[in-house]
């Protein structure tokens, strides 16, 4: 099976000021989206392993697009998400967002130890999805608990499509100050600390 990419979208958010405080290092967040044909739309299929295997190609395309959109900014955090059109089921997006899909992303950002937070939903075209972010090497870095809100176009995903999303950021939240492990102190060996 090959997943048919019907459309690619990319969004960039660049922010320097929050609550009146200007930061020397801005926050750059990007979202790369692939609208793919859902090979399982309109029917129940027990074994989703073909879509899992095929998702590696979409993961590679999105990883490249997202890293390019980061420009000169080094990636520190990441997340993934999916929206299934109303002719499918939630499990279709989850099948397409497994480790198989994520491996090209980990490689594209120069390696990563932490699991990639994700969120999926079943929704009509034009929906909003909040994709969670966390530090790529250590989950317990609280400053990097963030997210990217992505509003899909009014015609996507169609009932027979799935929107697959990769989000990246170059730093933690602006003005983060709730404690926890500091990014400069991580060991990056177990994906937690």
C-alpha cells in the first residue's frame, strides 16, 4: 500500500513578545500537514498494518517540510496529530501516526529520545486541532509543554481523507517559569530526564 498525499500545507508562528516582555530568542513553531486518502474510509478493516507500514513515506515528507519551515532555528520540541474525515474511524489516524511514521521525524531533527506527544480526532472539514508539544529529548522539561493550534482548510479532510500533522518548536514557552527540569540540564538518555 502507498498512502496517496492529496495536499500539503505548512503554517509558521513566530513570536517574540508575551505579556509585554520581549525575548532575545523568539519562539518559532511550525505545523506541516499532509491530507492523505484514507484507504479504509467507509468500511471496517481489522488489520491496519498496511497503513502503518506505508506511513513512513508520509512521515518523511512531513519531517522534511517541517524542518525546512524551521529555517535556521534548531528544533527542541515536537508533536504529532491527526484528523480523520467523517467517513473513517479514529483508529485510522492512530495507525498512521505510530513509531513507523515518527522515525523519519526523529532522524530529521537530529535524533530524539522522548516519546512524541500526539492527539487525534474524528471531525468535519475545517476543524481546529490542538497538537501537543514536548521536549524531544526529555519529557520532564515543563517549559516545553506547549502546543500548536492548527485550523484545517474548509474542504479538508474530506470524508475519505485523513490529515496527518507534524509540529516543531525551537524552544519552550515564552515566559515559562513553573519550575521542573531545565532544558540545559537534561541528560537525554532515557527520554524522561
